[in-house]
C-alpha cells in the first residue's frame, strides 16, 4: 500500500490528481451527449479554437480564463448560429471556424516568438504546473456544468435523440444547444492544463464510447462514462508518476485500453447471444 501513499508527499501530485479526477468526470459527463449526438468532431474543433483565444489573451495581457473563456463561448455560439442560419453543415462550420481560430493562435505565436514555449502546456498539457487556485476553477466549472445538466436533463435528452420532435413539444432546442456548447467550451478550458489541446477530444469521446459499448441504458451510460473518466484520471496520474510519462498521454492511453477491453467484451457478448439464440431455435 506504500505505493498508493508515497506520491501524496508531493504537492504537484495532490493538485494533479485532484484536477485529473475532476476533468475526467467532467469530460465523461459531457462526452455522453457528444457521442449520442454524433458530434465527436466538435470537441477537437473547440479545443483548437480555444487555443487561439489563449494566445490572444496572452498577447493582450488578459487573464487566461477570461480571454480563452470568452473566445471559446463566442466560437461555440458562432458555430451554432452558422449552422442554424445557413445551409452549411455542422461539420463544415466547425472545420472552418475552429481552424481559422487555431490559425490566429499559430500566427501570433510565430509573430511573438518569445513566448512560444509558454504554450507547450496548452498544446500537450502540463499537470505539474497546476495550482490549487486552478483546481478550484475546475471544480467550480464541473459543479456548474453538473447543475446545468441536472436541471436541463429532460430537454437535453429529448434534443439529443430527436431535436425536431422536441421543438414540436415546445423544447427551445436553440437555447439548449447553445447552453450545451457553452458548457463544452468551459469543460475544454478547464481540462486544457491537464490534457492539452491535442488530447482533450479523446478524453471527451473515449469514455462515452466505451460506456456505449457496455450498455444501452442512457442512465447507466452516463454513470459508466463519468466513472471511467475518474478512474483513468486517477490511475493515469499514478502511472505517469512511477513511469515518468506525460500525465495527459497516460490518461488517454488508459482510456483507449478500456475501450479495447469493452470492444472485446461487447464482441464476446454478441457471440454468446447468437449461440444462445441458435440453441433456442434448434
């Protein structure tokens, strides 16, 4: 049991573990809606867009959370409005708007080369640099998102499975979509320090897909996705501590391993079900 306690002697591990668990739960929760709505690309796109906002906030000497947050929220709203008011598909709107935003960040970095290395953490994550203040920010965002989903549970569920019918029954799907996009942007900003731009999309999608392979129940899928996010976040921190590998990459690799295991279990379950069906028929 000593190996479980030893890392807690270091403050960076205590803060890192806290933020990894919170980010895992947050990404797992939102990932369920992303996967069921076929929006896996939006996590990748918004994370790149927010990186552009992070660079702009640095250049303008704004607070990171204020600058990146406003940029991410505006990007999310712009994507929603573009899809609703034009004939452009969601994937195309996400591709154009978020890629342009990321390009703004890259252009500014190439112009102000003196701070290029400061954004390694934004790109690849730097959990060693997390402070208790940042843990508090992530915890606050996770709590706000959880409360929002709790209050809008039925509307989100209805909109996720059939937006057109939801509108007929009086659900204001435009506001639901906008609120969800804002929640997603907030989650990405909160998780950027842990996972970086390059890995956030995976953390949003993999736990939810894994949970989907294991159950057809929406409620159980949500619990499993959150649980996997928390478990992989905690185990990933321990592995990265002892193996000396980047924590963000370790967390995502653990999630990918869980996905492979779920894929095998799902395939075996189908084979057993098929054989039992043949036995009953015979």
